[in-house]
């Protein structure tokens, strides 16, 4: 937890947070839900540094332990949106690729390279993340893209400018630039250990929008989450959303097993889309890009959730494999980009079916256009 975290003020003590804690932190049978407004106000007090860190931790973990309601999730999200930087890019349409902020630990992530692939398909795209987030502390988009030689410290407005550049069309934007007040809570989140509702809502801040349409592409593991994400995506102002049951909760489905994608487009209701690797011409023996042998272990691992392999080593290996895939090299990394890219192009109506979309992605990989966009 940051040493500079302010002490509570008189205003904080009168803010109603004590009353909220008394209601949400009284055990599994007696805890009571709070309203959208109360959740928003409490989270704003935390973000503004007006709450003792012990009270802030109790608030987040108590919500988690009693299970957050829709109104509580919406309130916390709105508090984050209230203090976030947002920009509109000079393009009609933007895809926001939002993987879990805690990164990857069991395989090499392909998704950090997906925005440049989409840009090569004339779909402006961004990704987002942070340096290191629990509980996994894995290889994040920031770590992978930095290892691949990209600038990971653009401001929101600078990142938005990259999207309209004819030789680029994509960007990464870090949480420290999107919402510095939220980023300042990383130390507190490490101390409370369990996944707070922040983990769910932080991918939905919509830092960069298109002039006309903005689409969320994110992933999930546990079955209850798709309707939560689609509800929150609508609140945040996304035109549509693709919620993929992906490997490690990311946007790339298993390369060897069927999966599901939940989505909506504008005012339509949620739809479930059953997908299979063979739909995009992928026939792979592994679920995801495997870790290379002999990567160094991470020191100080506390449990089986945290990455057991050094996250920087995973990021370096992912950068090498990802750049190879952008040059058209065959393998699971290329297959992952083809699969995820085809899902996006089909959802957006850029292609009539997954097979045609997959062929379009393979074309920009094999021609070198995706690699050129990565290093404009």
C-alpha cells in the first residue's frame, strides 16, 4: 500500500461509510445490500483518499464475501468512470481489447498483439492493462508490449491519436494514465489478497471511444460473469460487447476445445454464440500457446493462483513468439490471433462468417501488414 495514502478526514468519517460497513460486513446471513448511490459514493471516497485504508479494505472485501449485487457493481464502476480520463479518437469505430489485468501465468498470451492485427484489418483497436496486478501477477499486456519494443506510457489522448494514424491504427493505454486514483489502490489490493469487484469493473472504463461506435472485447472463466459484463458494458456506453470464454479469462478461446461467446450489438438482447476452433480452420493439439521449457521460476510465490514462472520471462517469450506470428510464422500463437481476430471481424459484420474472417486475418499476417502496423 502506498506510504502516502492520506489519513481519514472529518468529512470521511461523516460520509456514511461506517453505516455502509455495518450493513455489508455482518456475515453471510445478516449482511445487507447497498444501493447504487451508496456504492458509488463509498468508492469515490476511497478513490479520493478520504477513507482510512483499513476501512477501504473492509468495504471491498465485504462486498466480495457477501457477493456484489448489480447495483453495487454499477455504483463502483460509475465511481471509477467519474474520475477516469476519456478521449474520442478521430475514427468512426474502436474495439477495446480488455484482458484481465492480472495477466497470464500458464501460457504465452497472444492478445497483446491482437490490436495491431485488427488495425491491419482496418479496425482501429486498443488494449489496456497495468504493470502487475494480483492475484495472479502474471505477464500483462504492458509487460509483453514493452518487451516487444512498444511505448507503454502514452497518455489517453496520445493513444487516441495513434488510432487515426494511417500507418498504425492501434495503441496500448495503461491504467496509470486512464485512472490514476484507481491505479494508486494496487498496494491495497495486494494486501486484501482476494479479488475485489474492482477486478471485474476495471476493464470497462472505455478510455477511448470511436466517433460512432465503441466495442468491448473481454474474457471470462466463471459462468455467472457474462450477464454482469454485458450489463456493465451497456452502462459504460459500449455499442456492443463480445464476452469470450477464453484461456485464463482472456479473449482467446481454447485452440483445442469448443467455447462460448456472449454478445450484444447496440439495443439487441444478449446472445450466446457456440464456437469451435475448426470454425476458423484451426486444428491444434494444445489449448493455448505453451510456455517454453526452462523459464525461470518466480520467487516468493504464495499460492497456486500466483504465477509460478517469472512474469518478465513469460513476457519476453511472448514478445518473441508474438512478433514471429505477426510475420506469418505458423504455430499456436498465429492460430490464437486468427481465432480471436475472426471472432471480432464476424461480430462487427466485417465478414459474413468465421471462415471468411479467418482468411482475412491470415492474409494480413502472411503479407506482413500486421507486423508493419505493430512497428509503424
